[in-house]
């Protein structure tokens, strides 16, 4: 008999796969996790964990403090004409290297008794059960946590999706003391740049752009504040790039197969919510499998009906709700990316009324319902944005090189 036998098999050992393994193991499931790579696994990202991501990690038993990174207290939006800042209403976020986060999640999974098959890709053939290292895989549930280009998603017939945006992201690290207690989002003519403190003498610099031929240096050069600030700072990592997508799938389960993380749909990295989504999905998946009736058979044909009763029903029904707010926020922020004049006017409005930005940030981190915010402020915002001569009183200058904090 194959030793690849378990309650739950997870393909992909990035943060989403590890989070799912932890959440399921906390409920008592026998979990086997496989990946073609070896840890720690890196991926280009902004490396900032918002307060809601930290809260979800705490439910998984993973505590991340300043010994592993650098806390930040809020967000700053800045352009060449305006800047506006706000603190989080629900505690600080933290910037942490992706490899450090992966190591912390891995240690928690090992502590709980998750089993691993590293450097071992799962083989998926059409209409055939999966195999691992040439041996048959026997499991009750198969979870695809293998990223935006998920092979599990294709094998299970779950590729039907609506792609809402596609952009290009790049990341590097610089040895320089963080000059702000916030994550700074700098809006430039070619895209956005995100500065996240990740240590006492290091920041993560990530950029996003709609232009496929641009790279990090060109985008930073188009933003004078960052061009000057980072001119003499040495890099501490090589530049890495990836696609960032906003995508929603029609379904995230089929038979005994479920998708999680970017494999199950994603939001543009402009939201900073990708990891938080994966952690919340992991908790929902564990809740769903724990509540529903257990099947007695091993992995079945993944091409069975979506309507079959089973313990993935809760996950299927509530997964979309986890993505709804971040995707709405992504749509709004990408609208500002596409329309410079609207972006300039919006930033001036927010800079003139910082209380609006504080409430907007509270919505973004799930501390305030979006309908409540819109009910209170949509008419005011619409009126202000439509006034051609709007100029905010007491005009404050944008960020400059002499500014040491926000």
C-alpha cells in the first residue's frame, strides 16, 4: 500500500497551503502537503501584513512580532501634488520578509504534525487519479494551493473565471532605515510603488504597473521622492517579478477537490490583502470540512457534479464573500490608476478631509462596513469630485526628501 495516504492532501506549500494545513490539523485531520520546491519558498510581494492578516494568523497559532520584521501603524497615499495618511483602527500591521513568514508557518505546521513531501510534484492526468512520486495518492479531500497558474484547478475542471485586471509587479529590498511608521503608496505616472518597513535598517520596495515592458528602476525614477530617497541605498536582494491578477472563479470546489489562495481567485496586489484572504479561506475550509458529513471513499473523479452534498458546501457558499470587499476595493484603486486626473482630484479631496481617508482605511481592513461608509459619504465625495475648481484649504505639501516621518 502507498504511504501517500491521508485525510487531506494539499498541493502547494506556499503560505496558502501551509495555512490550510495548519487550520485542518488544528481540527484533527491527517494532512499531507507536497510541493515541487524546497523551503523556504519565496514569491515577489509587498511583504506587508495588514492588521486583519495578523488576526487571522493568530487564529492559526502564528504570532509575528517585531523580532521577525517591523510594525507599521497605517497607510500613506502620496503623489507629486498631495499626500494623506491614516492609522489603522484595529492595531498595527507588520512588514516581514516572505521567506521569514514561510518559515514561521512551516514551523507551526511541523509542530502540529503536518506531513510533508518536498521536491515532490503531484502528477495530474486528465480523468485519472493523482499520483505522487509515481505512487498512487489516497485521500478523502484534495486541496489545490498551487497558485494563480494552478494545475489542480485545470485538472478539476474549475478554470471557468472572469479576469478583471492583469498587471505586472516587481520587488527588491533596500538597506535603508525606514523613514515612516506607515506603508507608503506612491502614485506615479507609470504605476504605484509601495514602501514597507521590514526591519530597523531595511525596506521592501514593490511596484505595480500596467506596462509589460517596464521594470522597477523605471517606475522608481518616475517618482522623484523615491528616486532621490533610494539613490544611494544598496539593494539587499535581486529584483523579482510576477503577475498580479484580479480574478473570480465560477466555482472553487468540485467533488472532493477545493481550491485555496490564488488558485481560487485573487485580487490585485494594490489592496495588500492577498495573504489575509488566504488565511481566512484556510480557516473557512477547516470549518467546512469539520462541520460537514465525512465521505468514506478515497479521492473520487474530480469531474463529478458541483451539486453533490458534502462538507465542502460551506466553503463553496462562503468563499465568494471573502473576496467581495477586496475585489471592490481593487476595482476602485485600479480606476484611480487608469485615470490620472481622477486620481489627482481624489487625493486632493482626501488630503483636505483626512477623516474620510481614515474611514476608507477602516473599510479596507474590515473594521467598518462598506455600505455604511457609502451611505454617509458617497454624496459628499461625488460633489467634491465634480467641482472643477476644488482646491483644498490650507494646502499641504506632498512628501519631500527632508520629511522623516508621516
